[in-house]
């Protein structure tokens, strides 16, 4: 499975961006899809995940209430709508997929992901 993340850019604090994660084939119902980010000089951190069924989502506390993860099955794409962006949201954002063998408890902790996209840069200036 190949993943293509896109939609990053440079914005002012308070602005919104929508990231997209397009899969090379229909996978959304087979894998949970997560978003991660890595800021300069920091470790990669979990941001959000949507379950295989699409019925469950989970967010890191740092983005809860500001970011929304969703998907479009027909487009094989998962989105991350980011609102009220802050300078601390500046990072390279990656999408990843975890197979059904990875439990929900595992994926919400940021583990179990086996396919990764190449990342898209989000820069938020204050």
C-alpha cells in the first residue's frame, strides 16, 4: 500500500488547512488510518486516528477540538482538517495505516502502523 500525503503549506496562526492521505488502493475499510507529526528537533508524535469502520476516532490532547479526521471511501482518502492552527503545530505531517491485527488500544497510542506516507510540511507563523 502506498500513501501520498498532501495539503501542507505555510499559514498564519489561527488559519485552517486540510491534509489529505490518498491510498494507492482501496484500504480504508481494512486499515485504521492515523496522522502523525514530527516537529524540528522533536520525536514523531501521534495526532489522530480513524478506525477501519470509520465509526471511531481518537485525538491527541494537543489537537483535540481543533483537528478533525475523516475519510472518503470513494476516493480512498483520509483527511485531517486542522483549524485554529498554532505555531506549535508546525511539523511534517505523516499518514500511516495499521492492519486489523493492531488493536484500537494499540493504534491510539501510536503503535501498530505498517504503511507510511512521505509527509507534508505544515508551517504556522505567529
